[in-house]
C-alpha cells in the first residue's frame, strides 16, 4: 500500500489479485488474505494492525471484518485531519482580523 493511497483503492487492487488467483482454480483462505493485507498496509495503520493481531484470532477473522475495520479507521483519520485543517483556517482567519 502506498502512503497516500486510500484503503478502498488498495483493497480493490488486492481483490483483483485474489480473483486472478481464484480464476486459476487455486484456493486461498481468508486467513491468508487477511495476513497479507495486514503485512502490506502503510505505517499509518500500524496501531490498528497491532490491535487486530493481539485481539483477534486470525484463523477465524474474515476479510469483510478487516475491510470494515480499516475503512472505519481511515474515516476517523480523515475526520480528524479535516478538523485540524478547519482549526488552522479558523486561527489563521482570527489572527489576520486582529491586524
């Protein structure tokens, strides 16, 4: 996963590869897909990866659950980033009006 890539885009790429593998009649388990996704995520997901690996049994953790967790985390990151940007613009606007 690239640092600036969205989870949605990355998962689309992963599932394109998984579908190619399955089209050759090879079996690939959810556990394998989950572990490979977790290993390949960008550093901004490190703490989420640690929590998932510590709290979940990866042998019964489904790809759908992982996708939901990652998308929710990315949404929280985006909301937090937007709040920080809004605060920056607000402070910048207040300081320029004081002059």
